[in-house]
């Protein structure tokens, strides 16, 4: 795109919110400059805001000193509710896993499942397989052994990035510069160019919607014939923060990228120009296949039996081009381990209490005993409890700090420069108060929650705490009483 320069002048009458108050904007001068530099285009708009400042350089009408009180109260309430919920969740998880450890039934992976185990929590370790695999009919991608097939579609599009900077030029005006940068990039979502500031950057609507689609096998079975539902199959390739190192490593092994050279039936249902390298399909709407191959943008290599040319390097993309890749989830070499309820030849979620909503429905890739799986889930629950406790305490601290922020704001209004001198000291004092109050509030909420969810444990803890607090006092009183009694006996003897 060639660089262009656009200048225009406008008079705008509006209201501008400045630090919680509204003042009229008298005039606004605006002009734009478009700078083209290949794939990185910039458009700049500059204008002046009427923004009078006080003698100290700040806006003459500051925000209300009580602006943080209501958000602070809301945050304290939300954090306390989170801590209460967290304690209840931890107790329910502990009860469920403790009962699961006592009631779990071990199944033999080499023997057919027994209907008398219906309704019971079962643990089974064995190989998982699918009969027909998965098929992406839109492009002819068939994987006979895949338990899950993930297709990622990306489009090469313009993206707009906005940045704003302000600089005071005098006591009455502020210069505002708004920059819009345009870059080409691969994106997994469509970017609507109708909202761009520049009409020269257009994104055509792609033929294939960018994004990620997942196909999961519905006919998966474990070695003893039990049907494994898609919800459990999805846990094979699902990596998250809570997984231990061994489980995470086993999951990574089950997700190899698909080499397109080995796929013979790839096709396209539309009239698109297609090229492929080892693991991606490229679709172009701008050039023919012969033009791409002859232009030197990519070097042709072997030709696939699917009649799609295979290139050694990726083609140079243009706006509107599409690339598609696939990842498959295959059965783990060491099999899988499952904790779930057996019901009529299939596996469903198990719960020890139908009213609490907590279920056990877990699959780990690899061989794990029932005890090790339950221990892993218990460790994950304890870690969640600790994180939410700390998060609730931090929320209480921030909320109380916001509530008390009105005190430094009021002190700042003191005359003769005294306010600016005292503000750091007052801020330190309010932060210290918020720290202590948030700690006490968090412990109080947790203690009351224990009375609700762990009454026996809370009562024992109260007795121990009472002995710790009152024991020294009663011991000192008893010792002093003994000394006084001994002194009285001595005086009686002398008399």
C-alpha cells in the first residue's frame, strides 16, 4: 500500500469525562496520517483536548475520595463467599474420595464385565480402542486408530492494534495521539475489517471458518468390553495445570501431529487452490496452483497420490489464504486407568451423595492403581483449597484497602502542604490495618465455615485453642494461689 496523507479539521461539542467529573470540550483539532511500510501499516490521528489543569499540574476537580468504598465492600463480600464455598467444597471432596477408596471394586480387564457390578464404583486398567476410527469428510482425512481428531483452521488476515498517548502542551490543552497499526498474521478467528479505521485494509470472509473443531470417537471400548463415553475419551489428550508430571507426560505422547504425506485421500469440496507440506494444507483464492509452483515461492517435491502437490517449504501467504492442520489423539501404549460407575455395560459418573453434585468420573493415560488415582485427586483438591484460601485473603486485603482509601484521600485535602506530607504515613497505616483486618476476617470466615462443614474438627480445634490461650492464665493463677496459701501457713505458725 502506498503512503497517503489525510488532513481534516473538525469542531466538536461534547462532554468528556475527566477524573469522575464532566466538563465541556470547546474545540478539537484532528488530522490523520497514514504511513505504509509493507506488512506493518500505521495510521495516526492527533487532536487537542480542552483539559484545564490546576496550579499543581493536576486536573482541578479531583475524583471523589469515597470512590473506592463501594467496590471495596463488594470485593470483601465476594472474597468471603469464595472462602466459604471453598471450605464446603474441600469437605465434600474429602468425604467423596474417602468413601470411594472404601467402596471401589477392581475389575479384571481380561474378563467380560459382570452385570452384578452395575451401580458400583469400579476401577479398571486396560487397553482402549475404537472400531472405525474418525473421518473428516470435508477434506477426506481418515484416521482408523484415532480416538480424537482435532482440526485447526487458520486464516491469514489483517489485524488492527490501537494505542493512545497523551501529552500536556499547556495549562489548558492536552495533545492526544491515537495510532492504529495493521499487521498481517495467521489467526484462528475471523477478524472483521469493517470495524477498522482504515478502509484500505480488507479481510475477505474465508471459505473455511477459522477455529478449532474436535471429533471424538463414540464407539470406544476398554479391553473387557465396557463402553467408554466421549466425555472420558476427551480426558486422554486433555492437559491442565492440575496434572502430575507422569500423567502430563503420558498425555503428550498420545497427541502426535499428522504427516499429510502419508494420507492418500485428501481432497477439497470447493474449487480452491491447494498445496501441502508435511503437516499443513494451504488454500489460496488469489493465485492458481501453477502460478504458485512456478513463482518460486515454494519448491515442489513429491506428489501425493491424492493429487495435491507436496512442497518442501511453506508457501508465501496472502491475505485471505487458509491453512489447515490436524492432530490426532491415539490410544496410550500402556493403556488407560478409569474410575467411574458401571451401569448397563457403560461407564457413567459416580457420586456418594446425589445432593452434593460432586462426581467421580476420571480417566488417566497409563497404568495407575485405584489408590494412586484417588491420592492424586485428593492432592489436587488440597492444592485447589490452598490457592482459593490465598486468593480469598488477597481479595479481602485489596477490598479493605479500597474501603480505607478514603482516609488518605481526605488527609490529602489538608491545607498548607500538610496533606501531601502526611499522605505516605497515613497510606502505610491504612495498609497495615487492612493487612491485619483481612487476615482476621479470613480466619473468621474459615472458622465459621468449619463449624458448618466440620463441626467435630472445629470443636476439637476450639478446645485446643482454648487450652492454649487460657491454660497459662489458669496455671499462673493456680501457682500464685499455692504461694499465697503457703505464705498464710507461715504467718499462722509465727503467730
